[in-house]
C-alpha cells in the first residue's frame, strides 16, 4: 500500500512558484529563436512538400506537376503517417511556405509537449521539485529542442505520450468516463 504523498507546493514560497514559468520561458526562447534560419533538411523538406501538395490537391501527392520527390506507383506516401503531413499543410497555410512557416506549428506543439511533460511528471510523482528538474533537463537538452522544432512526427509524439499518460492517471479505474 502506497503512503499518501502530498504535493511539495504546500510549503513553497511565492518565488518558488515562478521557477517553472521561468524555465518554460527559457524553453520557449530556445525553441522559437531562429526557427527559420536554416533550410529544411531532407525529411523535413519532403514533409513540407507533401503539405504544399495537400493545399494544392487535397491529398499528399509526390508529384506537383513539376517536381517528383516521391516515387511510388500511386504517388501517395503509403508508409508515412498522414497526420503529420496534414499538420504540415496547416502550418504552411497559417504561417506561409518558408522555413519558419513550415516549422512554426510543430514548434508550438513542441512547446506544448514540454508543458505536458511537466504536468505529467508533477501529477505522476506528486513532486514539484522532481517535475522542475525534469523540465530543466528537457529545456537544456539540445537534441530534444532540435527534435521539437522539426517538421516531422517527433513533436506530436512527444506531446501525445505524456498526454495519454496523464489521461490514464486522471481516469484510472473510471474507463466509462472516457
């Protein structure tokens, strides 16, 4: 039987409550700074081109009338998750067809992934300090920040994984409510 563990925030002062906000601000700066400074690399470019073709044709064709960047009999990406391609189209539609526009929605989802990770760790372990340490490790990890900025599936996976864990914790034993 597990002992009843209370949150650590009962004894926190006002300044200690601002630490997660400050770390999230640092994470936002690192995530969004120079978002469009570098060209899209190979897989990012392919995902963005599929998104552009979704806006043009409604489906992610590999041939846009001029460029063929996906060779298949149907010209459709049958081994790629289409949700990412439609998110790419939405990002391009909202923010423009350039590096920043293609990456912006994925960076926003990446920022939400960082927030969701903090919320999940805080609720799973019932410990604010551990959640803050986890948040600092995520925000200061260069590889995590780079993955969260890419026009690929990484940011959505990093967002949905703690979201599913949080939903499981919240509705554990009450499956009928889902």
